[in-house]
C-alpha cells in the first residue's frame, strides 16, 4: 500500500519508465539490458578490464586521513602505470576541507553524501525536493567553496543509510546536473549487474532502500551496488543474505575471513561479466568500451596519472564557528580558504548568512 510518502511501485505507476529498448538506448548517453548483466559494447568477458574501485562514505578528518595516506601512498599502480585512486562520498559535519582539497589535487574523485547525514532514515526516504536539493546541491556547494574545487567534477551522489528518495531525488539530480547515483542495491545473484541509465526501467528488484527506487525515466546513471556474498566458504556454507557494504557483513570477524570475502567476490565478478564498481571511471569506460589491449592508451584514465608536488597549504585556517541552525554548538572548519561568517549548514551552505527556504 502506498502511504503517500513514497511513489507507487513501478508496475503500478502509469508514468513508469519503459522496459529496456536497446534500439533506442545507445552509448555513450544511454545503457541498459534486459537483465542488467550484458557487457557494454558486446565485448567478450576475457577482453573486459576488471575494474576495482575503492570508495569511502562520510567525513574526511583526522580519524581517517592517515589511513587514506597509507592506502594511496603513490606506490600502488594500475596496469596502465597510473597511481590508484579512490572515490570519496563526503558528508559535511566534521570534514577537514584542506584534506579534501589535497585528495582532489592528487586525482581522487569527490562526490556528495549530504550536509547533515541526518540519522532519521525516513528523512531520506520521504524527503521533499527541497530537502534533497539543500542536502546534495548544498553539500556540493560547500565542498567547492571550502576545498576550492572549481572544475565541476563533483557529479556523484550517495544517500545516507542507502535510503533512496524515489523519483524526487532523481528529479533534483537531473535539474542540478548530477551525473550518477551510487545508492541503489541489487540482490545477490550469480552474475552481477552492470551500471545502467535510468531512461529505462531498472533491470532488477528494488532490494532494500525502503522499496523507494525511482519508477520514472531520469537522465541519470545508476551505479548499482551488487550485494556481497558473505559466506566464509561459498562451496560449503549454506546460502546467506548478501550485504551492501563490507562493514555490514557482520559475520566477518577476522582478517583471514575478510581476505576470503574480498577474493571470493572479486572472483565472482572476474569469472562472469567483470562488472565494475561505482566510480566515474567505470562510466568513462562504459561510454567508450575498450578492450584490454587498448587500455594503456585509454586517455580517460590518464588524467592526473601521477601527481607530485606539495599541498595547496600546509597550515589551513581553523575556523571556530557557529550557526543558528545548530544552537549551542561551536564547530571547527579546516580550510585553505577564508573562514566563513557562520558554520555552513543546510540553510546557509556558504556560511555568508542564514537564508530562508522558499
């Protein structure tokens, strides 16, 4: 039953997106397949690169900067000779924007994870257009302003708690020229599902996400997350429900188990259709499917191949600031840019002064 907050199910929506039509859905702007498992460009699996992406969601600060420096130490390289990169879905509160600026300088992708990271899951599921606009476009504005990112490269969205906002979220994303979402999950299956555009109907069930997946057509890529197979020994253990994130695989208790989890799920992709994980570089490859033999010269993956030099600033400003939106709190904002008048928040993303939402 539709409670009024959520859109009707896809098969009940009279304005639902049509089923995949490969004669109309053509790369580089559109991609779909009947069951979601088809490889872009019709390539054979043996000629498809296995794209492994590393993504993080949340604030970037002293609690994790050393970890990121260790993982991305410049010594790990891709087969094309370029340093490995990550994608960071950044939430605002407690984020050190001088660290965001440095990660971006080194070639990592920045995307948005909201301003407030509100703990009420229904806030996201039932959010209005204005809520999604303030949270995601506002988060992008904050990152651009205080991490001095001016190249229009912040194009991805992930919703907290993987709570999709239905058609409302994607209408906002299209209006604000966000290119992709990385929130929707697909149920655990033998063959993983490739990312797809939402011009046509989703090729899988709406697993989790409070059953609030978009039902209508949207000019947005969905970097669907395939559930992980968390069985310790897939050849012996009984079937278990999949998990969306590594840290939600609660049965994994040791480093050895963790290693087996990663190896098994990597092989599950490698030995089927080599589906890539959510990352703008996956979209770049899908828009121009290139066989393994041509990847060393694949220009889309050469940007900021090897980055050297010093950070933009070694001593960022420490801005102790407040906002009427968070009474009683004094928050520190670290940035190489000038300190704002107020702590940036949902109604005042620039920190210049509180505005009233229309």
